[in-house]
């Protein structure tokens, strides 16, 4: 049987405010097998980003269950978080720092060395522009820097929220 990297069952997320309640995710069940490229499509406001945030432990589900690599999330998230690289919404970097400096700081927090920074800069095509300040980057270059950051851990699963 194919290993599932993501599995949700009857996943729900509900927000409450002064106007009442808003259901962002309603009964989502999905299975994503290892390997390949998979899309998670839907109209604006359909709960795609909310689902990703719940899978990564950035938001709490109101109900249902989630698993990454067969481990229950969020309870066992610390066991699998190093296996996942992600870009959620709009990543934030220090505008006055170079692309390389931003990645070096991120790599240090992840326990990665400078060689890994060189590798991901090359992978995403920022070699030669890595010493430019982030604020001078085009939108495409900012996206590539974010992808480089997500690749620093050599993840088995890469989640890109709105990658274009």
C-alpha cells in the first residue's frame, strides 16, 4: 500500500465572532500519497490556507483528524515537522538583509550549515543575486527565496500555499 503523506478525516474549522460563527473548513477528508505533485484547488475563501495552517500546527482544528506521514497532528507534529517544508501565505523576510543573510539566519534556527544555504540558492536560481538586499528583489525573486527557505531542511513533503 502507498504511504500517505497527508490524510484528513472530516476536518473542520469554525471561527466565532460577534456576528456568530463562520465555517472555514467543513468536513474535509482527503488522502495525499507519497510522490508526485498534487494540487489543492478551490475558489477564494474555500479553506485551502486554513487547512494548510491546521496541518502545520499554526491553527487548531475544530473537529476531525489529521495525519502527516501516519502521525497524528497536532499531537505528534514535533516528530514529523522536520520532514515538511512549507510556504504559507506571504513569507516575511528582513528587507534590509540580503537574500543570503535571510537564508543564513533561517538555516541557523533549523540547525543547518552554510553549505545548505549555497545549495538552495543554486537550486532556486538566485546565485549571483543572493547578495542583493531583499527589498530590491522582484516578486518572482522573493518567491524563489521563500522556496529556498522551505527547502533548507531537505523536506520529504513540500507545501506551497499560493505559489504564483
